[in-house]
C-alpha cells in the first residue's frame, strides 16, 4: 500500500509495456513521459540499426567479390574517408563525436575482418 492507504496498481506499467511491444511505432524522445516509452523507442531503433548493419555487411560481400586481390581488402585511405564522413555527420546531427568515432572504428574493423573472411572463402 502507498502512503495514505491508496492502492498502487503494479500491473498497469506491465500492460503498457506489453501493448507497446506489439507496436512498431515509437514515441519521439522529447515526447517520452515514462521509461516504457524510452525502452520501446530504443528497442525499435536497435531493430533498425541491426537491419542496417546487415545491409552494410552485404556491401562487404560485394566488395569481397569485386576486389581483385586480398591486399585491396584493407584500404586505409577509404577508412580515413569514412571516419571523416562520420565526424562531419555526427557534428551535423549533434551526436557525441567521440562516441561516433569509437563505434565506427569498431564497425569498420569488424567489416574489414568480415570482408577478409569472405574474400578468402570465395577464392580458396
């Protein structure tokens, strides 16, 4: 019981969360009024981010198929260009620059490792 003898309905937040899980729509961050809305929004964004990462890796499949030799897989000039693009976009979107750079450094290195594996598996 809450102070003053009022009953607290503990099932209501769970019902809201269950209802939100079924919806693919999300509340804009500035309009969120509770953690269920925040978590639902983050979960929907994570679904989209993972889908986009998958699409990015399909481009690595194409690169592995197209590049003429294994030495072409690691392209430091291209890596620098991507990181510069990310820094610019992060500034435009008010994204913390250090976080974006760290995430993309890891994404690029994972992409390169994946591409090496695909290159080797298609040429071996």
